[in-house]
């Protein structure tokens, strides 16, 4: 049970570290680390380029200073946002301008800004004009209004900068300027950011736990039962998280962001975490006495895997089944064990446990060629 206690203590520590790292990363918005420049007409603006990779052309942002006690994201409304609203996971403010409401998704819950959008057709036209031409999205965050360009430029383009910076200043001029600062104190992290971090943290923990299981000396004999249990436990976890997302964010436009992150990483993370939890519970909570089996090696083989770094081999031996059947057990071994093992001559000592969840697992495997033993 010492291993079980260690496992239980390490999971929340690992989860906390992952969340702290993700929080720090999330708090770095696109408006930071931008280069201050001026257009040919002397209009100040901020510019940033980030190279892409693997076929991606990169990203270019143009921004201006705009200190406001709230954040927003404005982008063309697609099928994902419409589906999230239809399913009740998000509620978007409607300006009453059917063309604007159908084309632009308002990811903002700050009512004075939303009301300004409803009352100012000039502001709506300025936003629509940018989103329909040169800009993918508009973000207000960290005291800066930033536009993500559709066509990235590795060097500042004067014509584009003049047009976008001018439009951003028009939007700034039309924005509401009088706020009751006591009522709109800006939290460091919004609920949607925290929820997104939790979901990404869940995915991170699932990946880390899977890698951890892969490098452990212990191994379950067959993963079929665990995979079946994972399906049930994972689906219940996914359903529970979807219910929580709906309860917390169904009245907010930010619900779409949380749902998108969950669909991209939360589902896989939930399944990975469910499997890792069942895998480790089956091993580390098992207090049943070990069983020893000295089984004849009937044959051996290897499998070749091709990847971008070349090829790799995984080595196996077939042992007489110790459960009383006429079949064999395929056991993964290292190269030395594979090299020394003699088919039909040597035996392998298997020390196994029945498993807390009923899935047999291997504690150790030792080659017994006469008096020379090697432990895997």
C-alpha cells in the first residue's frame, strides 16, 4: 500500500504544477511583446509576427493601446458557435442587427460594451468591415486592442498597417469610455479561462500518467478488461463534465470557448486519465500475495516499427500458459533476454498478482537458462 499512497499523493501535486504552468502561459496574451511602430502618416500602432511551422504560414498581429476594465473576442460566427448556442452551452448578446448578429460572434459578457454595440451602428460597421476584409479576429485584452490578420506578414506592410490601425482607432473612438470601476473590477483570470486551464490540465495529466505507466517495470497481462472499464468510467466523466460546463456557462458567451477546449482536449484527457487511474489502482492497491510461475519458452519473435527516426524493434517470447489452457502467453522482454532465451529449452520465472480490479499484472520476469538468471 506504500506505492498506492505515493500514487495518491503525487497526482494532486502533478496536477497543481501543470495548472500553474498553464495559468502562466494563458495569461500571456497576444498583445504582449509587440513592437511599437508608426505608419507613414505617423499613426502609432503595435506589430508582432510569429513564424508558423509544418505548413502554417505564421501569424501577424496589429494592435493599439486601449485600456478598458473588460476583455472581449470578436470573430466571424461559424457553425461551431451556432451549434454551441443551439445546444445551450453558450448565450450570445444580440444587438438586434440581424446581419451583424449572424456574421459576428460576440465573446463578451460585459453589458455596457454589448449595449454600446446595440446602440451604435457605426461601431458595428467598423467591426464588420475589419472582420470581412483583412482580419480574422479582434481581441481586447491586457489594455490592448489587437487584430489577428488573415494574411500574415513577416515584415510590417505599410498599406495594411495604415488600414488596420486606422480602423482600430475608429473602434477605440466609438467604444464606451465611462465605467463604474467599482462595478467592473477586472479579475486576473475569467471563469472561462480557469475552466479551460482545468480541461487542458486534465489532458496534460492524462498524457503524463500514460507516459509514466509506459516506463514502469510493472505491466498488466491483458488490457482488454481495463479498456472496457475505461470506456464506462470515461463516458461517465465526460457526461459529468459536459453537465458542469452547461450549468456554469449556459448563460454566457464564453461557454463556446470552454466547450471548444473540452472537445479538443478534454474528451481525450478524460479517457487517458480514466485508463491511467484504473491501471494504477489495479496494480498499486493490490494486496494479494504474488504467484510464481516457471514456464517453458516455446518460441520468440520481434516486431519492427517504422517511424520518422528510423526503425525500432520490440521483442517477445511465448510462454506456456499457466492458467491451464493449451495456449501461450505473449510476454514483452528486452533484447538481452530475447538474445539469451532458447526456444524449447529455457524457462522464464513470472511473478504475477491477480490485480485489485481483477486484471492480472506482472511484477517481474526472469530468464532461467540453467544457473544464469537475468531480470527484466
